[in-house]
């Protein structure tokens, strides 16, 4: 029986591009995992009358961000990569650390905007890298990008409200 050879991004001719995409996907995976950790902390820590809506929004986003990480992990595996383990993790999101004052909800809002902006920039890079060579990854990341843009837009609205009231 004849064996079929892989086509497209899975072909041996695309090994270098596949490795580049796996690296980009691994970074995206870690970005999502770190965001989940920070969103858990920031969905619990904030205090004050106005903190509840922010806490609830973050609580809802936790499962979605975790789902994104799982999608990235699965795609890494599909591209013949290995999903990294926890010893490879390096925290980068200093802007999402809990504020010194737990009533500083604006700090949390700005941190979320920064995190979402970073994700959007990175996901656009993956989309561009995958263009013409890996439609599956490109399509998946476009869908995730949509979610991240919606998250950023929501928190930009929160920030505008705080600014309008002179609280930011």
C-alpha cells in the first residue's frame, strides 16, 4: 500500500515555517496561561463599590482565555510540536499584577487593556506568518483575535467611564 506524503504546512518542505509557527503559537499559549493566572487574581482581589463589574467581567473571561490556551496547545501538537510544560514558563505581564491598593480598579482596567493589546499584536503576527502556508492556524487565530478585540473594547469602555468621572 502506498503512503501519502503530507501537504502544505505539514510537508517536509515547510518544516522551517512550521517551526516558526510553533514558536509563535507557544508564545501565544504562555500569554493566555499567564493572563488566566492574572485574571483569577484580579477577579478576586479588587475591593470597592465599583469593583464588582470589573471582577465579573474578568471572571467571565477566564474560561475564554483558558480555551484559547487549549486551542493553541492543540494546534502546536497538530503541527508536530510539543506543548511546553510549566518549567518553561516565564512571567512577562507586570502590568497585570494586583495593585498595591485593592481599590485601584483603574490599574486593573489598564492592565487588561495592555494584555489584550499585546495579544492582538502577537496574534496579528501569527496571522501574517501563517498567510498562504497554514490556513488552519490562520483561521483559528483570526477567531481568537476577534475575542481579544472584544475584550479590549469592553475594558476601554470601562476606562472611558472612569476618565469621564475624573477617577482615572
